[in-house]
């Protein structure tokens, strides 16, 4: 990627103002998550902390987002909430992308054989119910906490990548340059990783960027239902579920985490759209 | 002198894209008389399809911009017409046979559906309202005219079930169904293989002779053009560089580009492999200031690089845009 | 390939996949860390009760034995007994499913209508103010988890404006119409009970809309993108050159190919609606299958969970086959190529 390429890609990406907005949102969320300790005004409030004198305060100068039932500062907890959301996403992606991709490559390359059928049938089984539901069910079987919800999401989401890569691999493997590599005697793993995989990068990357939004959404839903992070962890979904029973009087306990969730997912979706437009072939 | 059916005057069309503005068509002038058969030749990318698409205004208007010019059909400017008048022309006066039949036919509809709708609209325009039966009969008749076998079964087929040659003939049939005074054939032979090419061209010739319509035939194949049309226009980089009656153009080409084109055709009488024309089409964003062919022209003069030549009448209906002749 | 063979093939595949699903879920439920019986009954239950439940679940037998016992029961129509309702799970599901079906149908009707209208208009007037506003709403709709929508809707419409009821299916003062189809709306129409009919619809409005939002958001975008893409295609330019009227081009020649990507994901969206119903029904206290499932999940009612998952799986497989049939009708190339 030389300078001219980067400039051109940036021009294409920034043509759509919304994508740039998305990029800014994503950067904001990421930086907030990384530097949560520094930014949050009351970092101690994310653990077992009670201050009943200051509980249920509406937004004021000391607590910009108000305080919750236990007297904890909603703003600080929301800031740390970003951290948990992003952490969850990164961990889940680190697992599902390699596993899904490798399985997809193998299944696609050996398409038509029993290896292909085997892998793809297993994929079909995992996709026989909606992924979020599968994650919910796995969570239900495990103890509810943040690590288990990550495991559950990984178990539910890996098949999508297998399917994507499988589709790409089965069509690419018929191209001449693959046949040439085979004739030359290149070892299979080299063909898979050095010839086929690079051709999948743009679609893979696009999918990952768009997927982040879904994973955050799923994570928040799991926590909301009580299947994920448990109190006192300041996960955004958990915060919403704690607070929504107290609508409408103590609206700030719920509405601010809701807005934070939407802001994060929206940012990733907008940015992801820009990435997809950028990477897909375009004429004028 | 018979009246002018189509008169394209000084047409300039630009396209705006990421890198800038492509100034594609540069003062294009084409005249077609009633009953006249006209050929348009030139390299790929020189603007032939853009020109004809502008006539019936099916260019995608952003990013295309028509910056100048008039297209007079029977005296009326199509560029300024309202949709209603334009549709009248599309339904019974002018029709286009498209270059790529697989792209021009809607893949999810049966041939019969598309043909039926075209016939219905075209008849409505002429004042008749046809019943379903009548439309079906007419569809079969049109398909027979383009020498397609078993038309009744064909009506129920989808485009993907037909061979390339059959698809192209369906496109011709569609154009015939709404043709009137002018038929435009945009490289009807390019996407076909050799044996079918000949058949399709002969078919077009027969139809045009029978119906006495005017035709603009665009083609890469000089041979195809030679056998079919009365007059030829040569186009280079969005400019008309020469026009003459067919025989005159081929026996005495004046413009260096036309010369080069004709010389490029290999002759069966021997003489070795001919040279092509060295160089490529200019960059449309920064086209040459003077004559657009000057950078490739072996006979270029200093004036060619500075100003752009216009079409001048050299002899009997033979016009050239070149500083070597006249000006 | 003929349609009947195609359907038969798909059915066979679905049965196979559903078997695999049952094995997967069953194994997960029995193999989870910790003692399933203890986890299900909670920490406060006395040991003898847990032991009883362990034997009931045949937890001491090898896994495949357990599975076959379960499978055998299922074939005979016994999905087990729910820990929460203490009734047969199959009875529970038959009881609760129609309400969810009503809700999902309602939300699908709203979504498809709105997304086609808005999507086509936005696509034809790409980059106009209408398109831009539609785009913003689409982005918002996709970015909000269902529960956020549900809560916001509850907050604004129910609490602040007091427009629609906040929970339940039928106002307390009305009685439920006799059970003919199980679908309360249809039943109330059939028995001429118009008050109940209107009342149920009124109650359905909030949860149904909350379910529909994500679907509307996604479908509007897909239709819009599809239309914009197909507008540039040569066959539309050709249709214009033949002089076909604009309305015919829009609603026939443009719409049919543009609907294909949308219908393809309809199956996925029905699945998403089912998942969404778990959440929406819990928030709005709608007495449906979703709420039942959520309660089962939270209470670790093992057999109920497995039963619910299988029901969703069957429904999903069935809907996918139907969607595929519709898609192959819309795009004949699929059937002809196969």
C-alpha cells in the first residue's frame, strides 16, 4: 500500500460523509475503551461500591449521567462499558475468524469430497437455529458471566465465516492460477494460505467490520437477558436490564447505556458500509 | 434532396468520475437522410455507443452531462423533448439493437413477456389497442421475421435458455417491434461467433431493404459495413473525422486515421501482416488541445497540435476534419 | 431440475440437519460443567430432590442412552415436563406458539409493506432528501438491539404519552375468545367479538412494531441498493429505449429482479423475528412462545430449552424451504441452472 493508493482509498471512503462519521465514532469508542481508567471520573464505581446517600440522582454537575440505584456514577460505568463491549468483540473475532476461515478453506478446496460434506453439514447444523438464539441457549447451559457469553457467541458465530470462505474458495480453486500451482507441486497449505486466502481478504474484512456491530448487539442482548455479564460488571446490556424496571422516573439509568450501545453499533455499521463500498469493485 | 431524418449537431457529452471529467464526445456531427443507410466505425471506446444512446436519451444522466449540441429528429430536438414526446419516438420511430444481448434482456422475464409488452406499447402509440391473442400473434410474426425457429415455444423461454445467436435475434425482433423510421444497430455482430455474424448481418440487411428504414450500423468489422451501408462516418476519440459515401471512403480514404484503419485489415491477396496504428486513444480527461488524432498521426503538422480541425467538404459529399485538406 | 425433486431434496436435508441439531443441543445440555440437575433446581433444593431429578433425567447413564431415551419419548410426543409450569412441554408449546405466530406475522406484514414502499421510492430517487432520511432511519434501525427499541417504545408511547398498553395481550376486563384456531385475532373475528379483536390489535402494536423495526431497516436498505444497482443495468436502458412506460418499468421490470436479494434474506429475518420474540415478549409480557422460552433459559429448565430450540429449528427449516421456492419463482435462472 503506497501513498498514492492510501490517498485514493481515503478519497473513495470519505466521499460518503456517513462513513467518516462512523469512523470518528469508532475511534471515539475505541479510545474511550482503552483509556477508560483515565477518562472516567469515578473509576472505583465499577466494582462493588455503594453510596446510598447519592443514589438515584438525576444528571447533575458531579455526575453527568446521574447515579444509579447503588449510588454509582452512570457516566463512569458507561465508559467502562465500552471497554467490555469492545473486549468481547475482539476476543470473539480472534476465535471465530481463524477457525471459520481455516475450515472454510479446507472444505472449499476439497469441495465435492467427504471432507467438504462433513464440514458443511456441521456448519448447517450450527446454523439451523438463529445464531443469537444458539448463543442464548449455550449461555443458559453455562454459568452466566462475561467469559461464558464470549464462549457462547464464538460457538454460535464461527459457521458464518466458514460459509463465506467456503463459497469463495470453491469458486477460486477452479481458476487457472490454482491449477498451475498444483501442477508445480506446491504444498497444499501454501496453496490455501498464499494463493487462495489473499483473494478472500477484501470480502473477509468487509464481513468482519460489519459483524462487529452484530456481535456487540448480541453481547448486549445476552447481558440484558441476564445470561451474560452479571452485576456489578458495568456491561452496557446489564446496566440497561438493571435500570429499565425503573422507567420512567429514573430514566437516566437506562437511557444513557442504551444511547451508548446505539452509538457504538451505529459507528461500526456506518464505517463498515464505507469499507464495503471501498472494497467492492466500482465503476463511475 | 431528401429531407434530413436525423441531424446531430455539435454534440458534446462529458462524464464526471473520480479522477475528473471525461470529455468524451467532442462536437459530433452526423446526418442521416430518409431511407439512408449509414455506417459508424471506430475503435473501441471512441464514443460510438455513447452517441447513439444520447439520441434516445438513455444515457445515465449523472454521471453523463450533455454539455452542448442538438439532436434534430425530423426537425425536433430530442435533447429538449418532454418525456411524452420522447416516448412516442421510442415506441414507433427509433429503436436500438443492443450490443450485448445477455445484458439487454431482463433475465427474470420470459421472452414472450418482454416482446408482448413492447408490442403492446408500440401499438397503443399507433392508436390500436390489441387483445392478448393479437399480441401473441404479432409476437410470433416478429420472431418469424428474424428467422427464429419454433417461435411459439420460444415465447415461453427465458433468455438464459437461448444461444447467443438466438438472443441477438430476439434483440433484433424487439427493435423491429417498435421500429419506424430509424433503426440503430450497435455492433450487432461483435458478441457472436463467425458463422452467426454473417447470418445476423444478412438478416439486418434484408429487413432494412424490405422496410425501407434508415439505419445507423455501428461495427468494428469494416467488411460488414462495406457491404451494407450507403455512407460511412469514421469516429476517433469522440470526434467525427471523416464521412463519405461507402465506395469513396474505401477507395480513397483521406483522413490518416481512416487510412490506417483500412490498411489494418489483412488482405487475402497477400502482402504480409499489416501494421496497426501505433499509439492509443487519448486520455479523455486531458484530451489533446488540437486535433485529437495528432499524437498518433504520422503526418501531423505544428498546427494540428494547436487547434482542432472542423469537417470540411472536400468533394462530392466527402468531408474530412484534417488540416491536410482545406481550411 | 424439477420443483418436486428440489423440495424433496431440501426436506431430506432439513431432517438430517434437525437430527444433528437435536444431538448437538442435547449433548450440550447434558455435558455442561457442573451438575445439570443441581443447576436446574438451584442451590437451595434439598439433595434428595436433586437425586430424584438426576434419575428422572437418566444422568447416570451414558450419553447416547440418554439421547435415545429422549428421542424415543419425543417420537411418542413426550418432550418432558417443564420445571417451571409443571406441565408437559409439548402442551406448553402448543398453548403458547399461536400467540407468537400472530405477533411474528403481524410484524412481517408491517415490515414487508413498509420496506417495499420506502425502498422502491428511495431507490428511484437516490440521493434525494427522502433517500437520505430513509437511510438514516435504516442505519438507526439496524444499530439498535431489539430490546433498546422495545424499551424506547415503551418509554415514549406507553409511559410518556400513555397511548398504548404496556403489557399483556388483552385488557383485564375482557375475556379471551374461545379457542378455535388458537390465534386470538382470528378467533375473536370468528366469534364476532370485535371489542376483543381491536383490543388485541392495540396490544400487539408495540411489541409487533418493536419486532418489525430491525427487519424494516434492513430490508429497506437492501431493496434500495438493489433498485439503484438494477437501474444502471442495460436491460432497463433497453426497456426505456423500447418506450415502455415508467410505471411498468418500475413496478414490473425493475421490481422483480430487485426483490430477489430481499426475499433471500427473508428466511433469516423470520429467524431473527423468532429470536426477537424471546426478548420482546418478555419485556411486553406477551403470553407467547418467546416468553416461555426466555423463562426456560433463565431457569435452566433443560427439557423445555431443548424442546423450544427444536421448535424454532423446525420452523426455521420450514420457512427456509418456502423462501427458496419463492426465490426460484422470482429468479428462474436458479432452477434452470441446477
